[in-house]
C-alpha cells in the first residue's frame, strides 16, 4: 500500500476521499469536528506541496439528523475546514458534472475545494463504475484517508482506485498502525471491552477476541441480550430468534468472558423515571437494564487495572440519558488510571468521551466505528484491498 509521500503531487489534481461525516444539531451546526480535525494532516501536506486538493466525503442522515428525503449538504464542513486550516476552502455544489470540472480547472496549486455530498448520488453506495470513472476524471492521483468507510464497497472507495494511481493518507496509515497493535503481539494482559446495542455487528469481534484477548468485558444492551438469551436475566422483551441464534454461539462459561453481575434497572414504561440497583438475577420482566451496577464496575475496574492493552468499543449503559452514564464514565476512568495502552472507537463512545473531556486521556481514538470492528474482526476491508492492503 503506497503512502501519499510516495507521489510527486506538485501541480497535480489530487482527489482525497475523506470521512467528514460529522454530526449536526437541529439548527445545522456541527456538534463534533473530530473527524474533520483528523483529516487535516493529509490536507495540509497536499496543499503545502502545491497540489490542487479536491476533497470528497459522504454525509449520512444518521449524523445530520435530517429527513431521508432531504439532500444533505457538506457546505458547513467547508466553512469549518477553512477556519481550522486558516485558509479558504472552496465548495462545489456537486461532486461530478461540467460545472464541478470547470471550477477545478480554475484552481491554483495549493488551493483546496470540497465537493458536495457523494451520497446525494445513489450511484456512490451502489458502487457504480461509471460514477467512479467520473470522480476519477477530476484528478491525476487518488488518496484514501477515510478509514471509517473502508469496510464499504462504495464507488469513491473501491471504484476510483481502478482508474488512478492511488495511495493512503496519513490518517489511514495511522489507523492501521494503531489497530494492528491490538492484533499483532499486543502487550498483555489484553482486555477487550465491548458495549453498545448491536450484538449482530459485534459478535465477530467478541469471537475474534476469545482467541486474542486475556479478558473480554461485555456491557451495554448486548450484555442484556446475552444474559436474556442464556436465561440469566428476564429484563424486557426477548430478542428475536436471529439474535438468540447468535447468543447461542457465545460460550459464557469461557473464563475470559465477563458479563455484568448487577445492573441499574428501570421500568421500561417509565422511560427511566424509576430505577434501582439490583443483581442480574432479580431484574423484573417489566424492567430493563439501563446501566451496569456498582459490583460490575468494581469487577471490571479490577481487571482493567492489571491490563497492558485495552480495546474499548461501545458504552456500558444507556448514555443518552444522564442518569445512566455512571458505568461508562467509571470504566473510562479505570482505563485512564491504568498503565495500559488504550484504543477506543465507535461514534457513541467517542462522542461520550469528548462530552466528558476524556478524549485526550486515551492512547488512540479511532475515527472508525463499523470499520474499526471490521478491521479487528478480520472482516473484508474493500477500501484497503483496493489500495493493495489485505487485513
């Protein structure tokens, strides 16, 4: 896999696939510029070396909290980039077409332009080859610096490298280097902490860590689902059969796996107005597990204190409500207080750490959520394979 530094970029049109998929509030203001900031080293390098820098990215409805029928615009991101870089970043109202080509043809070396949201064209997610050719026609060199979409076979990720000399940017190399520390001879004990809500997306990671890790600590909704599936808890409605089939594949008698022993439970119909701390086995059927309890926090913290490497993906509780952030906060503090090299990722988790001013206390914070899980879980990474790297 070639590095951006392997190319002579002066006076060249360089198309950079970034991941500028940032969250917005209801008024259209960017609420977290983490991914924008992480993209700056590659953008600065190209601009400082007199490339004509053409930035592309997607913006999803999930992040922008917008109606599905509304085309989402990256225009505010161009303004944020201008402020962070201290220089003007132009904006094109489309990512392809004659008008976009005309704007790019008028660029001077060192100038930067951000193209409009790739996903305003359905051909992007469909991996359409003609769409990839149009994007490639804008540039002389392609750079992928969007680790967060490398698990997707989208046109701008796997199609464009077919038609242009291609390389990875600084961020992409940084992600691979740090995540590889988890997979390749990590300092031990290695503790994997898996939380969040979607067991389906994390089952492969749990299975991967059964061989790799010394301890696997499981919290959040996925812990609740596993406990229900194994008949150890009765909170809420039973998961659908597909999820129960996944749970059946998890051997909770494995001494590496640690599930909550107690929880903060609340009445599901109250939406959290009533809560109590209780052992897992005494959660009522009309209650839900909204956070890990104090005994679980102590158990998990004692294991983390001995760790040399920690991987964290997903919160321990329903962090959308302030009453249920305590478990996630205490586990985060335990990681920080340990001497372990720590890697954290996942949109919810990263947002939580930033909101609680804990981001800078971790060894490495990944820009990838699903991509991070795919990389660690040894899934196919089409975006990396398109650059010549095999996970």
